[in-house]
C-alpha cells in the first residue's frame, strides 16, 4: 500500500462491487449494460426502469452474488459434519452452565446416543439446539403490539 498498490481483495472484489454501485446510483446505462452482459445476468425491465436505483442494484446483486447460495455453501464446506462430533462435545452441548452431564435427568442423558447417531429415521427423537438467545422487550413481540 505504500507505493499506491491496492490489496488483492480490494482489486478483485471491492472495486468491482463499488463500480457496479456507482454505475447504478449514477444511472450510467452504458456501464450497467456492459456489467450485466459481462456477468451473463438477466435483469427484468421492471427492475431496470424502477424509480429507486436500489431496486435495480438489488436485482443485479441478487443474481450476481446470491447470499443464500453463498451462506449455504460456506456452511456445507466449513462446518464439520455432525457425525464427526465427539462424545465429550455432545455432553458439553447438552449441559448448561456449571451443570455436569451426570446431573441431567435420565431421559435427557438417553438423548446422547440419538445425538451421536444423527438419524433421520421417523422414530428417532427430534433434537433442537438453540445456540444463542437474545433478550427482547415484551412490548416488541408481535402478539403484544397494538393493533
């Protein structure tokens, strides 16, 4: 960067996103058309003629960089298979706070083997794991909002 060179991520990713953003916000039709054709996208006339340029930008980005596909592929590639989990890890996931696995009720301890098998059989128990919980004001819940 000291000699005016940009990092590789900036050159290959951020500059391209920024040039698309500028072209759409400035409504540069020639540049937009060039970008859309080079990426092989099909943007509907309705989105391209919309008064709000963000709608046009959203239509291009949702085809060019679909977030759902990117997140799903990252989850599949990076998160380890549940079948590879160790027994110690299962016990840690099943225990809350300072509780030990042996202090859990027998019904809960029996779920450990089902947790380890990850069976999709119809008779297998369904296990739900909530990893984070955020406190929400009771007034913000949908059933408590005024109508």
